C-alpha cells in the first residue's frame, strides 16, 4: 500500500487518507492504481466515501470518484463529511432519534423494515442511493439527490431531495425522516410533490405544522389514497 494514499474500509464505507504534501495529479495516479489492484476485493460494492489528510475542492473530489469508478466496479453512493459542524449536528440528530423514536417506535420500524442497507453520509445533488431492501441513511438527502428503496426508507437527517419507497410496487412502505422537507415522495404507485414546488397535481398532506422545534421526526405513509406526512408518534405505524 502506498504511503501517499491509505485506503481503509468499515461498515460506513471507505476512508481515503491522502498525503497533504503530494501533488494532486500524482495522488490521482496512485488512487487509480490502488483501486485497480483491489478490484477483486471490492467487486460491485456500493459504498460511501470520505477524504482525510488533504483539503480538496469539489472538483478534485469529483475527479477522485471518477478515477475510482474507472479503475474498479465500486459505486460511490455518497460523500461522508468530516467537519465538526456535521459531527455536532449528527450528535443532536442521534439524540432526537433517542427522544422521539427509540422508546416508542424503533421496534416497529425494525419489524416492518426487515433487512436494511445501512449508510452514513450525505447525498449530494445528482447522487442516487438505490437498494433492493430497506435503507437507513445517517445523513442528509440534499435537493437534487434521490434515495430509492424497494422497502422502507429511514433518513436520520434532513430529507430535502426525492425519496421513493416501495419501488417494487409496495404501497404499505413508509418514509421516515428527522427533518421532512422533500421535493417529491413516492410510495409504491403514489406520487406527491411539495406544495411549495408544485402548484398542480397531488400534494403532500401534512397533519401538523412543526412548531415545537427546528425539526420534528415525521413519517410519510399512504392514508386513503394520499401520501400523508405526520409526526412520529406512538402507534402511528400500527395503523
């Protein structure tokens, strides 16, 4: 393994630790060679990625992801942020899960969700995270990003992009988020867009305004032929 590029993998995805003194073009060549040698190990894995050791621009991050996909069959689904603000926000969101979800609904979420793919990181504009099972994402789905699951979707962060649960046609699935502000939701064959984004057609129905805090955990389900967003309260999924 090169000293200029260290690759580590864990449950959350890949960590690329880059030497700060090595010129970026040289790092790109090394990264390509490292992933080419590991092609048989990663195979067709879908993984999140984080960058450490060297400050990178958005364009440099994109070039690295392009080199990885050119030299391996890995699908990069999102970039994990490492800044302190992100860590603090994730800590607060984790506390929200404990306070709002854990005591009342976590068992229901797990029992209804079945096997789930677990990811950590933010989905940026243009990125798509797709799974044949349920998905749990610790991070944000930003505008222009999309998350697609044949099962349920749990976003432990802000959902401001598009989400499609029950992609195989199951309208009994649900979409949960700590901060529910999507552009578009789809559950099975039912589609709804944010009323702020779409003036015509079927809209998202919200049972309550969020007045208690900056965000309140909410769940989107099908109620009487509509996608309805409601607060995550005790027993709401039992219905």
